[in-house]
C-alpha cells in the first residue's frame, strides 16, 4: 500500500490533512517519518535514513509527494483548536483602541470584541507563516465605544479633530428588534416590579436607572439592601436589567468580587450586577472607579490596562452591615425595598413563568423595554442622581466605628458628649475601633457628625471647647 492510501492523506490548498490536522509543506516534511512509523509502514526506516543522510533528495521526493496528493474541495472536519483558528482568521478584525492602546479582535458578524489580541495564536503557526499572517493583521486604529441603541452597524465615524473609525461593540438583545404590539402585557411587569419598592419615588428612580442604562450608563450604583432573603432583590437588580441590556453584555459577580485583584467582568460589558455586594473600607478606592469615565483593570493573562467605562452597575445585598458607606458618599444609593417576600406574594408558578418569558420571549421583554424608553425620556432623576433615605442612614451607622454608634445612642437619649483628642487619653481609651481600625482623627470625626443624619435630620451640633481643647456634641432639641 502506498503512503497516501495508508495514511489517508488529502490536500486542502497548501496544507495536507493527516488525522484531521492540517500540515503546511514544511511541517509535513518534518513529520512524515513519524507518521510512517506510527502507521507501521514498511518503508518508514528507509525514509528516516534518507531524511538524515540525503536531506536534499528527501526534500525533493516529499515535495513531489506533497503536491501529488489529491486536493479536496469539500469541507474537512478539523479538530476544535484548528477549527477555532480558521474562524478567527476568517471572521475577526484586529482593532486597537486609540484611547487605551489595547488590541482586541472584533468579530465581523456578531460584533463581539474578544479581550485578547491576535498574537495569542502565534503558537499555531510556524515562523514563516506567522510573518505572513502579521502582514495581514495590522490593526485598525479605532475609538472603542458602546452605544446600546445604535443598531445600524458596528463601525461609524466620529467628527472630532482626529477622525477614527468608532467601534460599537454592543450586541443588541433580541427584544430591540421587536415592536411593542401588546401594551397590555405591561400589566404583568407592573404587577411584579411595582410591588418590590416601598413607594412611587423609589419606582421612578429605578426606572430612570433602567432608562440611563439602556441609553448610556448610570454614573452611580443603585442598590437594594434588606436583611430578609427572598424579597426579589436579585430579580429586580440583576435579572431584569440584564435581560433589557442583553445577557451577552452583562456580568454577574459574587460576594468575593471586590476582593479579587482581577476585574475581567468589566471587559466589554454594558452592565455588571454586584450580587451579595460586600465592601470594606479598604476597598472604597476600588469602588470609586465605578463612577469614573475610565476603569483601571488587571485581567487574567493580560497586562494591566485602563479602559473606557461603559458600565452601569446594579447591586443587591442581604446584609446592611456589609457595605461600608460614609455620610458624604455619592457613588451609590439605596432604593427602599418593600420587604415583602416575592414567592409568598405571587407564588412560585407565576415567578417561574415570568422568568421563563423574560428569558425566551423577546416580545415580552420588548414590552417592558419600550415602556421604559417611551415613558422616561423626560426623566426626573439624572444618571448621577443619588438618594440618601432611611436605608442609607442605617448602612452608614451599621458600618461606622463602634464608638460612633455609642455616641449616637447617647445623643438620642439627650446626653451631651465630648470627643477627647489629647494624646494621652486618645491612646488609652480610643485606640481600637470597628474591624481593627484605629479610632478616627479629628477631621474624620468632624466630617462624619456634620453630615450624618438619622430619620432625615442631623443628630447634633458641634462646638469647640477652647479650655480643654475638645469637641462638644450637643443633641438637637
């Protein structure tokens, strides 16, 4: 039996297929003697000795063999790695963001942007092939953006002083192509969503946040926090916004997300849901980035980078004491939850049907999406609006120094209290605080009690005792 028949070789273009793996001419010459040995071909030793002793003759014979192999036109089934490589070569456009200098791969059909650049596939080519490939993949210099409602193509041109193609990486969810033909369906959304909030103002703030998310982004973090589990926090703050913006454009995180040095969830996303969100004081600097125009991230397998912030953050937690918040915080605000158990109120069957339709019926999602877009064009609450209501006050008090809470209790009982900051008494009495932190300095203390409110009102006035050099907190009448 000849070599071609025994090894079942076929040629596709400039590559020979052996065992479903494509080999260009150079690699085929190097590997043929091994193929023959594995197949127990009777002339395996002959060709191996020729390859060593007469390399020029070997190259000539194998070149003739290579091009004598029958070329097939039908699609050859390749192994997963090679098949993925073919797809990358054929379907991806290499791009470089002009703002961050980062390289990405843009899929020409889906418009999804891969967080890796083409160089990660270098190992699949020999050096000669790679040099040829590199000539074909010079990246387009683009301005990276995410525009949720711009559905007419993924590359537009901006009109600034320097003109760059602008890449819109947003993959529109299916509902955006649906007309809102059944407005009466909104009653089901209304019945479920409206009941999750304590009052009309909270509902309006929530829908304004959805409107900003679909048009641009929220520049703050709306949150639902309630000690009782099962009130629908994840449904309202994660599942519903995720379906409106598109699950392909959404990341869900867990309670350990803030502690992780990697923030891969930020790459090319329109929404991030912070589930069981936890934030200690040392992580405040990280969270401050969430509302900025640029995000610094350290993704796995890539160098640290700064990327444009296109993300709306939504969050939920069952523990009021898990979100460190200061009285002056404007990064996130706490919507007031109704506190009612969602299954007890609607029943398991209704909730299963509601989630199934949100997942599988674009027309049902379109009914909610179009209602939000049509009714909140003249929005009352801006993308950076905040709300400091009862839950915000509870969170601030629960995460403050233990000593603060003691003073607030005394003030509520009508007692006048002093803040002693002379060095000896400071070290002796107030050195330990919440979660191992030191007792706060004078300016930190003053800022807290100047801005802290309870039931919407300040708790004290602050006076300076010139004699003892202390601060006097006096309860309000």
